[in-house]
C-alpha cells in the first residue's frame, strides 16, 4: 500500500472551528485515530506546537544558520498531520474527509515518493 500524508492546515492564532467545539474536536480526532488504527491504515500522527516555537536550520556556504520562527512567512501553517497507508488516492481522500470533519480544519493529501517512481 502507498503512504500518504494528511496535513492539517491552520491559520496561525486562529481556527476554522468555533472555540466551544474544541473539546469535541479533540474527542472526534481520538475516535478518528482509533478508526485508522482498527482499519490498519495508521502509520503515525502528531500535532504541532504553534509556528512561533519553530527553529529553522539552513546550511549556507559551509556555514550553519539557525533562526527562530517558521520558515514560511505566511499566516497559514502546518498544524498537525497523519501518515496513513491506503490502496490509492481515492481511499486516502476518503480518510482525509473524515480527518477534516474530526479536526474541523482543512486537510491536504500528498503521496510519499516511492522507490518504484521516476
């Protein structure tokens, strides 16, 4: 089976869901995680701290440059992710729809590169 990343996108300091829905969203994500695991689609997942906690490391001309803050200068940032295995993109999109409904945020689906690809 192919692996896919289901990336949860969030606007820094904001959420697509009303704040009063947050506890239920956490429960819904836990339930979604259990469903992924029961179906054998689960590889791993994680939520991320806010972009303000990021550190960027760059190798430039033999020097290492370390800076605080996110790499991208944008309001929308990666908030968390699932790595799943699915038979095909359509199956991954079905999982993403469930994940988006659970966390109440947009979810981007991207396949991992494999050794059999050009």
